[in-house]
């Protein structure tokens, strides 16, 4: 199994520091690589079952990709993995298999480089990865949050606003060529400049159709104010609701980054009919990594759809140190963006994760029939009590709301 150079398996404080520095886990690029390299095959198989679940009662199958895609992965040094989610064979419906891809990447140049050079370098870097997706027959491809720039939203420096662009701007035009070339739907998360509304900025996902057309957009619903991530310096909560986009390959939605911490946000996309929900993100290990494999998987289960989770990789160093009011000394970076992009399915199965420190392309075949099959099996939509939830939420929004708490009458009674 892959190990980074110069790092042994033995535990120790020196290795732990190095692991945090280079983004590896004790020298391995992911938890699954660490386990597979250090456990006996029979034990690893059982551990993997518990960690990743079973799809239709079986371990996820891997997909054999074209040699051209593998060659691009080798030449440009990005992680490439591919898995297949199956569904039960139905008598009245044919399988509805789509091939979906996720791209994670680090920035291409230091944040001190001219902005135009930074953007062009990222375009140049992503080209071969998108080509690998196209060569592999990917139908729907999603990029990470704000892929076209450094994740500078917590520095509080306004000069990074120069990366903002209209929905039909340079990044969209770059991706439209690939969409047309490969007959591929592409989800692009950008810093949007809304020209028609006073050049307001938004954190926006643009949905590009497989003919290169712009199907629509969704703006980030939930803006974090935690640790370094005080993004309301740049944009506020979105105003597009919970749209689901019907594409040539299925109904998709985009739950941008911090929205994954809000169960009702996931629910709303499901109520609107989503079959695949993408979560393009930028999150660091110290803040969120224990949550990362849980929230999206739980959303897939609870809402009976597939989820694609994407996180950028690398440590981005900014020229001017910053603080965020959390009591820590000023610092020039947010920490390590730990990658680990993966897919989750409505039957609780999920793929292993991409590398914690390398660029990567995760590909999955998914039979969308599984969504309805799990709805029929568990009946979550039929057994949910939406009317009760609606009443509670309506009451909670009123200024005179009082929690429904029934106290033990003896709780505060003085003993005689």
C-alpha cells in the first residue's frame, strides 16, 4: 500500500507530527490504506464491512477504467478510484445507471502569485483530471467548493473578491468546453459576482448541462461563523431555496459545504426529489474530520438518495497572518484540507475515500433505482410526521415560543 517517503509504520511523536504536516495518516494516504496494509485480509474484510457497509448485501465492486484515464492519473499524480453501487433487479423498470465523478485538488501556485496566474494554473491543473473523467465516461462531474481560487474567505481581506465572476464567467466558460466535449453535466462551485444586483457576492454552484448550457444555479444556504471560517465577510446566506435540477442523467442538487451540518437542509433537497446530492466543501482536519464520514452518509440514509462529498486538499499559506477571535495566536493558514472525498448510498454503503493529501478523481456507477427501493423498504417518507414537525417549527419561529417541556411536579418540591 502507498506510503509517503521517509515515514515508517512505527508509532511515535515524531511520526505523528510529520503525519499532520504532510497530511498522511502515519504515512498512509487514507484510513482504508492504513487498515488494509496492517490487518490480515480476513480481518480487514470484516472491518471494511463495518466501516463501509454492504451494497445489496455485497462489498462494493471496483470498476476497471480505461488505460487512458490511468495514464493521466500516473502522469499528473492524482489519486484515481472507481466503484459500483448496484440495485436489485426490478420487473417493471430497467436499471438507471449513471456514472458520477468527484474532483478534489490543491491550489496550483502560492497565494502570493498574481491572481491571473493562480487562476490559469488551476485551470491547467484540472484539465487532465477532467479529461480522465471524460475518458472514463463520467456523466455527472462535481468540483470542490470555490475550486477556481484559494480558499481565502477567512482572511477577511477584501482583495480576494477579485476572484469573483458572473455565473457565465471565465470558470464556467472553461468548463462548458469539457461539458460539450464529453457530453457531461458539470457542477461548478464559484465565488459569484451578481452584476444585476449591485455586484453582490455569493457562494454559488453553477450547473452546466451536458450540451454546455447553463441549467441554473444554487447559492449556499448556510454560512459558517466558527473558528477561522467567518465567511460572512464575503457573502451572506443564499436566496435560491433548495432547487433540484433535472438533467439528462437524473435529478441532482447541491448542498454547499457548511449546509451538511443542517439536517433540514438535506431533507429539503430530498423533499424536492433529488436522487443525487453533491456536497462541495473546504474543511480542515482539526475542525470537522470526525464528522466528515458521518453526516453525508446519514443524509443519504435518511433521505434515500446518493451523496457525493468533495473536500479540497493541501495547506494554503497566505501572505498576511490572521486571527479569528478564538483565542489562538495569529496564523497564516487554516490548517490541512484533508481531501477524503467519497460517495454514500441510500442503503448505508459508501466508498472508501480519496487521499488526504493528493489531488484525486473518485468515480462511481450508481443505479438510481436504489433510491426508490430504499424508500419502499424503510418507508421513511410514509412514517415521517411532517405535520408535527411543521407545527413545532411554526411555533418555534414565534417570539412567544415556549419549549414543550413537562417537568416532574416533585422536581422542585422541598423535602419536608
